[in-house]
C-alpha cells in the first residue's frame, strides 16, 4: 500500500494549511497551531468557505458539507472530512498490538480503545517500536522526537489506569 | 445524483451479488464500521455546484489494519440496507487517498427518518470477510425543499391609496436548491411572498426566481450566476421581470503579505468583488410607477467592493481592540437614462464609504453588558466607535449625491 491513512490525514491538513495561507493571512504558519485555529475566524464569509470547499474537492476529491465549517478547529474540520485522527491512530495502535500479540486480532477497535495501554504495550520493545512507527507517520510538530521524547512517550503509555483511547488523546494534547 | 469525482470501477454495484457475499462472509472485527465512520451528508460538487446527497464511509482505520493482511485492495463491496431492505447503490466515489468512500443513491432512497445500515466485505485468499455498523444511521436533513410560512398583524400599514389601516400578512418562502440532479450548473427556484388582507397594501409582494450558478474555474472559486426574477404586487398592478448575470470572487491574498500584513497595517483577507448586469422589463405599471419610471426597460451594470477588516498600527499582534478601517464601494452604469427635459444620457454613478473604528473597551456602556450585574464586567462586550464617511450616489433616493459623516457606538462580539 502506498500510504498510511494516518500520514494521509496529516498530508490533507498540510494542504489545507497551505491553501488557508492564500485565503487568510491570520493563518498560523505552524501546522499544530493552525490545527487549533477556528474555521469560523479564518473563514468568516461564504466565499471563503466555498473557496476551501472547492480546493478540497479538486485536490483530494473530497466533498465538504456546509456543516463541516461549524466545528471548533481545523483539526476537527479535517476529522469531518477524513476518518478521525483518533480512530486512525487507534487503528495504528491496534496494528502494533496485534503484531505484538495475536489475541488482539479478535477484538474490535472500539474494544481495544478501552484496554489499558500499559497492559497492551507491556514491554519496552513494543513501546519503542510503536514510537518509531508514529515517528514515521506524524509530523514533528505533532510528535516531537528529539531529546527525551521517547521516554516521555514510554511514560505516556505506562501511566497507571490509562486506556488506549486516553493515551491517544494524550499524544495529541 | 451528480457524477462523483474519481468515480472508479465499482459504480452500479449489483446488490444481489453483494448479498450473496455478505451471507457467506465471516465477520471480521477489524472491518467494523464504528460510530462516526458512516455519515449522511449533503455537499456541493464542483464546478456545477449541484448539491449531492451521499453516505460518507471512513475507511482509514480499516485500511491501517488491512496493511497487515493486505486486504484493502479487495475491499470492493458495499451493501446498504435502508430500513433493513437492500437498496441499489448509484455510484461509488473515492477520495484521492482512497481513505474515504462516497456512496450515492437514486433519488428518494435516502429520505428523512430512514435508518441505514452499511456492510463492507473484503476478500482474503478465497474467503470473504465482512464488517458492519454497530448501530444504524438515522437520516436527517435530507429534504430537498426548504419552506416556511408565517402570519403576522401589521398596525397602520400604508396603502397605495395614501390611507393607512391595520392589515394581516401571510409570509411565504419556498426554495428548491437544486431542480435538476444532473446538470452542468445548479438550477434553483425560489419563491417569496407577502400576501396582505388588503390588496392596496404597499408592502404586498410576490417574487419568483429561477436561477443557475456554477463555478467554471478549476483553480479558484469564482461563481457565476444567471437569474431571472419576476416581481409583482398581489393584485398584479405592477409586474416586472429582472434578468441578471453576475460573478463574485475574492483574490489570492498570500502575495500581498509583505505589503498589507505588517506591523503598521494588517489586512488579513482579500476584498470581495461583485459584478453584475441587470435588465429590467416593466410588464405592468400603475400610474404611480409610470410617473417614476417612464421607460419600461432598464439596463444597468453594477459592481460592489467590500474590504474588511483592515487593522492599523497593531505592532506584532492582532485583536478586536485594534484601530481598524473598512472600505466599501459601489458603482452603477445606467445607459439611456432620460432627464426631465426628455434628453437621453448615460449615467455613471459611484458610492464610496470608509469607516474608521476606534476601540473603546474602557467605556463599558451598560447597553452592551449582558447577564446579571455581578457578571456584567466579565461578560461586557468590547465596544468601538465607528466614524463612517460616505461620498457618492445613493441608489435608494434615485442616485442623489450625498456626503455624510456618521458616528455610532457598536459592540464587538
């Protein structure tokens, strides 16, 4: 397969980010800060909204319903257009979990999300491998890898009573 | 339904074949379509702007896991049940990354209140595996026609006879946003009316509009609109037909960043430009209208320009408390006008408006406060004083020229 949906999610966000800099100069140049900006603020008129809709349609073959603009952030908007970042990330974690232990293949993704992350990723080796996988899929502004990032990630997964769904939220917090 | 972009080989899937596959497949948890992965939506297509109704299927999470078993390339089958009965799929479209699928259906399949189940199937080796939604999706917001009707009572309404009296109004609005499903342009029909209990009511009106719009440029959104509007009062004493053509757009704005987005001036968005041409044919006129409009035909070109907001002397920041200016301009070209002496002339008119907005948050005027007194300080809206200077022709007064300075206080939410 040519691409992973997780990297594709960020590739789409990156292109939207680039186009938004053509539409509104208040668009933050930093991708992560842009992801937290409000579509209502940066796209205050119907002309601006439709311009972005057409861009998404011609660039990604993506349909943009008018309701997509009534979300809080551009990250949410991208979640409306693509399968959500949370769901795709959970699928990546599930892939890693299955590779680590085949018993997880019988589980639905929803059920895996409720498992404790420390129990599923129970060795330093599997956590390290997952770190490398995410490093390959996520932009550095969302997933810093310098300094003590790998230790912080390890700690994030091993925090007591933290479910996989909660761990995913912590990754993007 | 309009043709979807990147529609691939899977159009017009045979439901019977899918049923057979679904019946023989093994449920695979990883093909689960969790909550949020199947949505019903309506969105415009480009360049026609014709809205289409579709089911959005988010395949990303499935694809991530499919990499392990290489199933993805064979996820080729969808079965859709509406109220538990299989329905034929009109077309399947995919996004560029193939992480999202769009299923469209013949008209009348996805209507309000119906419950939709989506199943997908994928082959691994010679065995079919399948997955489905955990809960059916209820369709809402699918009505193709918007409408409203309301009654009101109006005291002392002015009549064409010059008298005034209390009248009742019935206000009707009806809109079909897309008359034709497969069309190179969105064709729409709108009707609005105010029917009065007194036929001489000056405010009675009936307006029927048939229009078409599309956005022909692939690279930039530039909608072009053609419209024909028939307006009349309710006793048909005045009937006119207005045909118009126009376009609206904004400009790519990144290239002006150095010039118009710096510490001295910040204009983050492009101005909006509107150009249109109108031809009006007065089909029926009463005496009062004849006096005002001697020529039954009128042609005009119209342009409008709005540029807002422009913040000044902001330094590095940008906020609602900045000093700001706004520009608005209008222009008219009306050929073959006649003056009082009956002489024909071409008229070119313009109106320019500039507003300067001073932030005055410290005033904290009670009128802009909301909530109880205790929280008034924290919930007070920011305020600003607007100095507005207008120079040029006023359309509503027959293009009389004005030069006017107005001052107002307004809240900034």
